[in-house]
C-alpha cells in the first residue's frame, strides 16, 4: 500500500507541475492573440479604404430589355 501512496503523491506533483506549465503557455498564447488582434485593428485603421466600395447594380434587367427590342 505504501508504494501506491508514493505513486499517487508523485502523480499529483507531476500533474500539478504540468498544469502550471500549461497555464503559463495558455497565458502566453492568449497575450499573443490579443496583441495580434490589436496590431491588425491598428493596421486596418491606418490603411482605411483605398477604393470606395460601390453597391453592385443589377444590370440583367437592362440587358434583357435591350435584347427583347427586336
């Protein structure tokens, strides 16, 4: 029974150490993502729109009307 208790204690220690490492890595990744989002938003704001986007017009009706005038 003593061997199992030692195994369980070591297992808990290893698990706790892995969890701490995981949490540190997770925090780093979250900070990286937040920084990338902030940089992307800043770049998008700096660029603005180079060309205005125009609404697409439906020209099918005019084309069909011209073709029917025979």
